[in-house]
């Protein structure tokens, strides 16, 4: 009778240990998943900052092009002014 109880207790302990190990493995997988999600989020934020920086650089380049065009237009107008004499106006 005692052997039967001891056997049951040992079996119960082994099953409890397996359950604990299973739970720990699950928790570790969960932690790994969370760390992976954090890395993924960090990577996405960095990519977003990079896209924003590139967009800003393109916008600045467009602005410079526009300003160059405006300056060219003004220079052509200014260069046309001396051609007009007071009698012609």
C-alpha cells in the first residue's frame, strides 16, 4: 500500500515538473516574441525616420529648384530693363 502511494506521489511530482517545464518554455517563447516585436517596432520607427528625412531632403531640393527658377526669371527681367530707354517708355 505504501509503495502504491509513493509511486503515485512520484508520478505526480514528475507530472508537476513536466507541467512547470512546459509553462517555463511557454513563458520563454512569449518573452522572445515580445523582444522580437520590440526589435521590429524599433526597426519600423527607424525606417519611418529615414523616409521622413529623405522626404525632407527632396522637398528642400525642390525648393532650391523653384528658387533657382525664380532667380533666373528675375535676372532675365532685370537684364531687359536697361534696354528700355526713357523715350521708349
